[in-house]
């Protein structure tokens, strides 16, 4: 079984902060130091919190592999949100992919100024909808049994 202890992300961010001068990411010819990566992740956390993104929210983001996308991924994991990374090649099918995943937020990194937008259509995935319905039905039956 794979352990998915999200608190390890916070430990990683702390370790990066303690080693501020070291190279954390190489993006093509650019080397990004640990302090810059931590600062970018913390900035994303602030932006996401101001938009009211919370733990468990499905957050799709479009962008290529870069300092910004790595910092955003660390921020989402630290906040316990669900990250749905998409590359630019996914743009033609973006609406369909957002619906399948039940994405609540769309973050665009491929533009000059990144944006965070709430997605209007929450879930159009019949498997997700059915799972939610079954869970609510079971909870209701359990409550009735206690009466």
C-alpha cells in the first residue's frame, strides 16, 4: 500500500526553506533556488486561500512543467486540495476533462498572468454523481436505523 501522508509536503517545504541557497529545480537553462520555490508555493497558498479554495476541492491547472506549476502543485498538496495537472495539449478537450473530474477550480498558468477561476459546472460525471448519491443514501439509512 502506498502511503500518501500529505504532511510530508509541509516537511519538504520546511526542508527547502532551511536550504534556501541550494538549487531545487532546473527548468531548461534556469536553476531555481529553494527559497524562490518556497516563496512561490507560499504565494500560491495565499492566492488560493483568498479565492476560498479549500481541502478536498478539485483544482485543475493548465501549464507546462515549470517553477510555477511545481510551486502550485506543492501549494495544492499542502492545502490538501486535489490537483488535476493538464498540459497545453489538453486545451481542446478542457471542458470535457473538467466535467469528468468534477473540477471546481481552473488555474491557468500558460497566460502572461496566471488566473484562478471557479468552474460553474461542478460534476457532470455520472459515476461521481452516483457515488455521491449512494453515500448519501447509506448515511440516511444509518440515521433511520438509529431512530
